[in-house]
């Protein structure tokens, strides 16, 4: 069983050029599986505990608030991707973005 | 210099996402971007501005995926928030699955196979089943086409079982991306065909043996096996400027000589992976219009640039079927710069591109307006409008110029009314499909293109990644996931007693292969169609 850590944080607002570089460099670490940062500074990370130090060091100067930090079984995390459960959540997002033409589905 | 579009790209050195401009210069389309740290990069995007303008008219946003695997990701930093995220604009039309990183060849330029002592990646049948089921659960349209790739997928002993499982789970199109070498075995080829493989997607970089060093000597025997098994082949040449760009006409000619079994030639202008100096990029770079121009020259005008259309050109066909049936259908919403295609027909010895006897633009317009007319109507009214459209198909066909051996009016009407795989299949039997698919690299990367990508990779962690994200940033997607799901060589050996790295490797006996009847028959006296 492999345990991964999940971290949600609010970062300082950066230009896309800056946060994409940070994101790319974080993802180069094979123990960081997800490093998602958006233009509002909303950040979401999934990583192995061994990568925690590096991750936190790299974002230390721009963290405004750690919003959620927890552990999860890697298999549980990936199982969600295979599960129909993801449908409901994403459907709402797609409806909001008007990306869906799902009326007949 | 005229700026055509603003987009996003990446710095080829540090990979940060940066603004980019698509612009016209001296009749060509180029991409320019400036990294605050590494300076300006300019590269060729498309060689023909006029053709670009014409094809961009057909660009449209697809329905995307309603239930992406990573809905929690923001997508703000495409291509680094991938897997898929909610911002992707197309659903997958074809999904690649890597079945192994073992290969029987060791091509110097390939970075995709396991070298001696490296971990072996080979998803289990349970993992494959999970990935397939996940794909079939995608909405609004689940992909029905899959390509098994590698390494060399035929090295897996359970390939027949995997194919059978794939068919059982509802995939109607299974293609095998292979060197073809193991398919010199006729009975094995038949087993694969019987299990459900629809087509072999086979590398073929030229007719000349000095160019196609990968499988030149084996191709004749593979063709024989394919004939025996009645399994169609798609020839897949990677096109590299100054290396095999003089072979394009010959490759099509080779396909026409074997039209009984070769269904298509799908050219892939080279993607310049890895860092490369500007002079080298200029030497090797060729894009779709450049390859099309060379085909026009090398076929003496038998196939011209006017014969080709961008992939989303057929968007109206999907729209028509979707409105008629009231169900979501496959949408070819790839970016126009990613792919073009045409069909050519053989009428005895004459090569006739489809555009010479079908007014394809008129026909697409008919479908588009019929779809608009059907929209919001009751089922019986929609069927009536569709039947009216099918009756009008004849107007768009010049019967004098059409190949005599095929009833096009019936064939096209069948596709529109039945819209089934077999109706479409009938279209392919007496034709050669010519495709162009240009995968991007770090220099010409355009996020507007990758967001519309319709060819994806699926991985055992449940992620699905567009082709040009998977292959341009292997360090973020492919390598990371494959390492997580790989076996160390000693683990692999334990699980497969008797296995040895060298035993996987193919050893060619050129003399023996060249002496064979199939070799002589295939390469001697090739008929010249132009």
C-alpha cells in the first residue's frame, strides 16, 4: 500500500510564466504526481511523503495559506479516476463552462 | 509580417508556458515566442498561408469530455495539468495504450523502448481491462478505437487474449502499431485478425532499402501474411526533410501497387523531439503543406494540394448523424493544422482523387444545412430530411469522371443513412486513404492545438493524456507513470523464468530475405502510376 499526501494551498498571485515554471519544476520530481496551480493562486498537490520537504521548500516564499493537508492511499486516489463517481462532479463543471452537449447522453 | 493568432506555447529550454504568436511571413505560417530567460524562438508552423486560411474555416470546438479523469485540476497551465482536465475541447477518437516497452529492434533514434537492464513496463491484463472500461465510460462519447503500441506489442504472449477482451468491451476498431516483423508468421497474423484486430499500423519510411532500414526486407512477407489473414495495413512514413522527403510519391505508388491489402498511407511529418540547434531544425523541419507540395511534384500532379482537406472538414458529417439519431457521435474536432486527408481511387491504371469527381465542399454544405434543418424536429421529420439529403447526393457526383467500378451514389447514401462501421468500411475497400498527421514538438507547440487533440494515451494510473503532451513532455507523464508500474529486471526475470533481454531481439538475415519470392515479387516491376 502506497500512501500519498494531498495538499491544497493558496499561493500568492503570480504570472502564468512564473507559476508554470514552478509547476514544471515540481513535476520533474518523480515523487510529485500532481502540481496544479492557477492564476488565482489556487494550488493542489499530490506527492509521496519523501517529496514533502522539497515541495514545501519550493513554495515556501509564495504560500499564503495551507487550506487542507491529508494523507490518502494511492490506490484509493487512482480508483476515483476509474469510478463513475467522477461523472457527477465533472458534469457540473462542464455545464458551467458550457463545454457539454450532453443533453442526449 | 502579419499576426494571425495569439496563443500559448512553452519555452523549449525551461518549459515555462509563454505567449506565442502565429504569423504569416513570405507566404508561410510561423510561430514566435519569447522566454524572459532564454530569448526568442521562431519556427515554421505551416508552409502555406493560403491553405492555412482555407482550412482554419473548418476549426470548431468539440464537446470535450464530461467526466474527465482529473476533474479537480484547474487546467490553467495546459499542458502541465493533464490527465485529462476539464478544459479539453475534444473527446478522444483514438486511444493509444502502451502494452510493453520491450522491443525486438533497437533503433538508435528511439527513446521508447527498454534498454538492457532498464525496468520493464508491461501492464497486467487486469490493469488493461480497467483502462479499457474507464475509456468506455467516457461521456458524451466513449472512444471505440484503440491502438495497441509499444515497444513492440507483438512481444506479449497474451496479445490475442488482450484483443479478444478489447472486442468484448465494445471497441469496434483495434489497430496494432507494429514493426510488422512478427507478422511474417502467417498463422499468428490470422490469429490476431480472428481475435479482432482491424488493421496493422506499420512503419514504412520509404521504398528504398537505404531509407527504410526498419522493415524493408520484412515488408513483402508481412504483406503476404496480411493477404492470407485478410488484415488491412496502414503504411506510416515519418517524413523528414532532406532525408526521405523525395520518397513520398514512391510510397503512395507502393501503396497503390498493394491496394488489395494496403488501406492507407498516413504520413507523419517529423516532430523534432529534444533540443536541436536552429540550423538542424531548419534542415529537418517539414510540415503538412510542405509534404503535400512534394507529393504533388512527385506524382506529376496526380495528387495536388487542392485534393486535401483538414480533419475537421468532416465535422458536418458528425453533426448530420448526431442530429439525425439524437445521440452524441464522434466529432472530428482536431485542430486543422494537426491533420489533413484525402482519398484516391484506382480506375484501372488511373489514379483519381475523390475531389475530382465529388464536389466535397458542396456535399459538406448539404449535410451542414440538412443538419440545421433537422435540428429541433421530431424523429420522423428528421428521417425525412435525411432521406431527402441522401437523394440529393447524386448531384454532387460527376459520374463521367468517377471510377466506373464503384457506385458512389449508393455508397455515400449508405454511409449517411446507415452510418455504421461496415458502411464506412465498404468505402475503404477500393480506395487508398492518404493522411497527414503532424505531431508537435517543443518548438512549434501550440496549446490551442493540444487542447483539441483527439489522439490520446491511457495509463494504468487512470490518466489519459493527449499525444503531443505525452510525447513532448515524457518526463511528466510517460516516464513517471511507467516507472511506477514497472518491474525491475530481476523481478521480471523471476516472473518470466528463461527470459533474457537478448532473446527478445530480432536478427535479420538479409541474404535469405532478399532471395525469397515474396521479396522479388514485391519490389521488382512495381507498376508506376505517374
